[in-house]
C-alpha cells in the first residue's frame, strides 16, 4: 500500500501536468455541484459558468491561481459592464457590436489584465449575442459564478498544493550535464595535435542559454509555489538547497560561456600562429575535465574538488612559467585561468566564517538578469514571494 502511494506521488512529481489536470477536474466538479445547490434563478439558469471559473483559475501554484483568477474576473466584469452600458446607450442595433468590439479590444490591452485581457472581448460579445434577452441577468451570472469557480480553484490549490521540486531538479541536472559536455568538448579540442577549425568548433559547442533559461523558469515556479502554501515549511529546506545550487550553476554557466569564447578565439589558427601556447593546452584540458567531473556530481565530493583544485594549481604554475609571443596571448591565457578559478569559487561550499579561503578559487560576482536586478524603491516592502526568496538566501544554521 505504501509502495503504491509512493509510486503514485513520484509519478505526479515527475509529471506536474497530470497533477494540474486532476486538480482542475476536481475544482470544476466541485464548482458545478455548488452552483447547482445555490438558490435563485441565476445559478439555476447559468450553472456552467462556475466550472468555467474553476478552469480559468486552476494554475500550478496557489499564488498564480489567485493572481490569474483575480485578473480574469476583473476582465469579465469589465467586458460585461462595457456591453450592458453600450447597449443601453446605442440600443440593440447592429452598430453596437463593432463599437463594443473596438472598445473591448482597446481595454484588453490594459496591463492590469495581463494575459487574461481576452476575456473583455469574449464576455462583451457573449452578453450582446447570447444574453440578448436578459443581458443584465446574463452578465451578473457570468461574473458571480465565474468568481465562485475561481474561489473553488484557489481553495483546491491551497488544500492540494504542488511542489515542482522534481521538475526543478531535472532542470538542474540538465544544465549540469550540458555544461559538463561542453567542457569535455573543449578539453578534447585542446588535446588534439592540430586545433580544430572554426567550423569544427561550431559543431562541438552546445547552446547553454536555452537550458539556463529553462532552469530559471523552473526555479521561479518552485519558489513561487511556497507563497500561500500550507505545507511550505516542510519543503523550504529542499527549495533552499535547489536555490543555492541553481545560483551556483547560473554563475558557472556564464563563466563557461566566457571560457568557450576565449578558447575558441585562442585556438583558432591565425596565420599559422596559435594564441594559446602548446604547454598550456594539456593543463587547461586537465582542468576542464576535472571541472566537468565536478559538475556531473550532484553534491560534488571532496575528491572531485581536490582534483579540480590541484589541476588549477598546475595550470596556474604552467601559465606563470609560459613564454608568450604577444601581450594579447598572455592576457588570453590569464583570462582562461581566472574564469576557471571563478568556476571553482562558484561551486565551493565553504563557510567563510569557519573555513579558510581557497587560494585557487575566486568568488565570482553573482550574475543577475538585467530585468530583475536593481534596488527596490525607497519605502517599498517586499511581497510574499520576495520574503520567501530572502529566506532561501539565508545560510542554514
């Protein structure tokens, strides 16, 4: 019995869409039953608007469910009021339809409605065409019963919340594997007697940006699932660990992209001259392989970190002893070593208050997306999600 329940939970964790479908079906059924049980002519005439509201308000997290339900209901109220007011002013002639469509299309672009703005146009037309005999009654039924269904959807999401931890874990694993594969490809190119040409480099390189973006979306959804969740405290430590790992991998991804550009430029033949000296290729390839091995380990053992640290030490010694033809070559080699040290710093889990600093590691400047950074206005307070994220950034005691 317990094994079956565990398998079912694992199945749902790996397939969040199935869990969302089950919650949506439950919310729609409950909303239909409640609407049929309500007294009055409006629920008896338009009970189908209640399950519609439940479908509209069913999202993967409690916070997104509340947000989108409120936006949809606001758009529905706006469309209903627009249709009723325009019909009262212009009558029931044909001219009222293009006027309502024109005004509703303009209102649908209001930022308040976000992606729920299409309900303004939909409801406006339905009130004019379907509810032509009783437009006010139809509009009241549409808005109130949709609101009821949205409340039911929020209640179901609150009682049966989802935590996309497995999805976020898979995204972390995918980014780690992508970065490790790219590092192995770079190391293989360095070990060859003749450096690969530009076309061969292009075939070897992986695209990190889409995988990193997928991880960012998964992390945001996982962190958002804490807001309004009755069981959030049970999972906050797991979310915090994924948050820390995601920030580290995001930093490493930026450094790996820098490394890729540097090495491709340094190893692309230019007039029978290679910018990276032959004596540095072996130690650089060894360091790249050690970094790839550390990335493939989810927790990263001490042996993996020691291997990377020793490889970096040998690379630093080789770089200091190397003879360079031009200052540009020396700068390129130094940039490669610095980028690798920053990768080690991003993946280092030392406690700065307890452990001595790693001489081979540079703590990188955190990479922040331009559209999410910047100070908060004076006097403003962080929202619920902002407070949860602040808790996730605190070190564990």
